[in-house]
């Protein structure tokens, strides 16, 4: 990943220590060393849970990549997603299972 720029649009706090947020994002990456950058845009939705110590932790997340943003830059397939995914964040690794 060369860049990731989140554009938060809304964060709603719910009863019981839950919050739901959504936004847009832009980013760029290369598919191989020395390759040309691919510029992408997408939408993200996240559910947060407030912990007893007052901090917030990501509970569920979902992101969609705009097909229009990658058309002509990378090969697109209609392969269904796997039942699990790993999301790498700076200094952290989260694993989610369907």
C-alpha cells in the first residue's frame, strides 16, 4: 500500500456502548515491485464496541472497492470472497472469520 486516505462521513453512537461509522477512502498500491501505481476509491462501514475501560475496539468492518476506480488498471474477477480475511493495520493484525 502506497497510500490510504480515509474520508469519514458519519459516526453514530448507539445505546449499549455501540457505534457505527461509514466513510469513503482513496488509496494507491502496486501489484509488483517497480510496477505502476494503481489508484483506487471505495466505501467503508465499521461497527465499534466500547470496552469497560472506556476505549473503543473495532467489532466488525466492511469495505467496498469501486470497480470504476480500478477499471483498466488491474484484472477484475467475480470470484466470491473467502470466508475469512486478514486486515493489516500499522502495528496490528486483525483476523476476521465469516
